[in-house]
C-alpha cells in the first residue's frame, strides 16, 4: 500500500483517512434512510426520532469520551471508535424492530462522538508537531468521504436493494481505511504547556467548562447545524418552494458539497494570510446573509447562489474552531467536538420541526440565522491577530506560564 516518504505527509494522509472514514460511514447509512424506513415501516416522525437518537448519543458521550481521551489517547481511541462504527454499520443492515434501531443509532452517536474528538485531536497535534496548517484540508476529506458514500450507494442500488450487501461492502472499505491509517497516526497528543499543567492539577476536580470553551462550543454547534441542515433540506426546498424540476432538486446538495470541498482545500492558505478570526467571522456572515437574501428573492437560481454562499462561507468554521479548542486542552476539545457532533446530527431535525410549524422558508431562514450566530459567537473568542504557527502557540503558552 502507498506510503509517502515525508513524515508530515504520511501522518497527514493517515489522519485524513480517519476524516474520510467518518464521512463515509455517516454518508453510507444516511443514503439508505428510505430503505430503513420502509423495512421497519416507520412514519416520518419515527424517522425523525431515529435521527435524533444519534444526536442524543453524541451528547451523552461527552464524559465517556473525555475519560477515554485521557486513558487511551487520540491514536488508540480513533482505532477503537472506528472499529465500533464498522460493526454498527453491519448491525444497521439487520435491524429487527424500532426499539433496537433506536439503541443502535444511540450507540452510533456515541462512537461518532468519540471518533470526532480523537481525529480532530490528531489534526491539532499534526499542526503543532510539524508547524504547518492542515486542519481545513483534513475536513475536506470528510466531505469527500460523504460524497464517495453517496456514489457507492447509487452503484449498489443498481445491483441490489439488499442493505446487508451494501453495508458489508462499505464495512470492508472502512476496514481498509482504518488499516491504512493506523500505522502512521501520531502517538502523542499535543497541547500548550500551560494547559497541560493545568489539567494535571485539576485532574481530580469536577470543574465547569470555561466561558471561552462554551462560546467555542456554541459557535461549533451553530456551524454544524448550518452544515447538516443544508445537506438534509436543500433538495426539498428546491423542489417544494423554488419549484425546481425533479432532476435539479439534488443540485442543492451538490452545490453546497462542492463549494465546501473547494473552500476547505484552500482554507489553510487563507488561515496563514489573514488569520482564523477573519475567516470564521466573514465566512459565517457571508453564509447567513447570502442564504437570507436568496430566500427573500426566491426562485431556483437565487437559491443555488445562496446555497453556494453557505458552502463557501461555512466550510472553514469547524476546522478553525477545532484548532482553537485544542489550544485549550483535551477537555475543551472534547466538549466543543461533542457540541459540534450534536449540532450535525440533531440540528437538521430541529430545523424540520421549525419547517413543520411555520413552513420550509422559515426553516431555511433558521439555517441562515444559525450561520449568523456563528459570527456573533466568535466575537467572544480570543483569536490571534493572524494565523500563528503551532510552534508559536506552544511557545506563547509556555512563556505565559
């Protein structure tokens, strides 16, 4: 199997495989929700509750993941969580009834929360160890993994409608990904010296999260709500509100996904030039204002332009906030990542409740408002004036100690 010679590139590819793994696993089962719905004979409300169970599992995972991060470290936790997600995917193919389905989805949320924290800790450690920005490109591979999962689902549907065959093929591919990643994952998590000392002193204390951590968690949650809701509701908006032709309805997801992948490929360079703060604040404002204006104007073309603004503007939010959270230590990263996972998994269901009560235009308006709230929350975060190198972050924290 291909291995890059450059140590940075080897580790970057290994960690990227984790991000791709999570996107692929999530995209695989999400693409077959209609099949699962039909198999279990579920109503729309029961499907919504099933999706909400993953968010509940992610939220409940916080204390467990925080403990496992301290005991196992991000490398071993990544592998453990990935193996669990592979097994859970196979279980989803043979769900006997609705209560078991809820339990399996709850477990999926816990495992997703664990892998999300561990892989982002790996990404933050990569930036520190090699003094290079990389987080945005890593998040691009998550989006690429979801896209690959959708393509596989389409191909498998052409051959068989059996969930077990589809999910078994996906599980084999996931096993190959984690097998490739395992050898070159970083063995030590990195964090500023001051925070490491603080964690040692407070290890036996039960402390409330710092105000800064809560603001970062809120920014992450609103950002992932925006991201997740666009994937789940953009096609329905185009079809039912903008009155797009049926063949154009999926273009909403495609536009958002392509813009996010492109933006994340280039975002690390933008971080070096203008700093994380400006990228997050301006980007989230562009996402919110662009979507809001498209809803006011109405129509297919304005909607697609608004969706493109969301993909472009929101793409760098999660990578930058994860890096900021990692600077505060593993507990801060775990809480922020958990809130992000809850937003991604449960947020679309909340938007659905708004749409059901007031209409889909108001539901999409709530998505625009969520993007604007990201910009508001990040004004409370102490961002560096420019994109500091990871070495400067550690040196600054050590000097302050």
